[in-house]
């Protein structure tokens, strides 16, 4: 199960998100990739601003040696959850098939749950990250 949720967690990573931005740039409307890029930038600015002023230790405590590591290792809010929700919202806007839309949101919820299962975040971190993702999605898309 741990390997499954670790793999699912990758779908909320910055690497996966950037891959979607690049693919949308070349294979879809470039406006989509610009909106995705700005949603990512706004998300990171908000999350790391919150983490700069409010540090919350993760369930599995992480050590840090500098400010960047401290910001990265802070638990609140979950940036994985925010990115997963933004991608689900994005795909829901471009695909109108109920099965695709349901699948995208199921994956986003699995990413959110994986953060708790892997002891990277508490429930409140994931909920706040998801709410941030919804807010940014509504504003951008």
C-alpha cells in the first residue's frame, strides 16, 4: 500500500504539474498552459508566504539546515493537495465526459489522502491546501 500511495503522491508533485504545463503548451491551447503556469506560481507564492510566517512540523518530523529547507519541510498548507485540486479542476474544464471528470477528481482525492497516509501532512494541512487549490482554480480558470 505504501508504494501505491507514494506513486499516487507523485501526481501532486511539481514535476508532474510542470509536465502537464509543457504537454498542454505543445498539444493543447497555449492559453491553458499559461493559466496552469500562473496557477502554479500563485500557489507557490501563497504557500511559501504562509510557511515563512507560520512553521508547522510534519507528522514525520524533518530536519532542516537553512530557510529553504525549513519552508519546504513545513506542513501547512499542503502544496501537493493544492496542485492536485488545480489539475482536477483544469481537466474538468477541458473534458466534458463525466467519467473523465470523476476520474480526475478521484485521483486528486487520492493524492490528498496519500499525503496523510504517508504521514507528510495532517488532515487540516490537506484540507487547507485543497481549499487553496479550489480558490486559485476558480480565480484563474
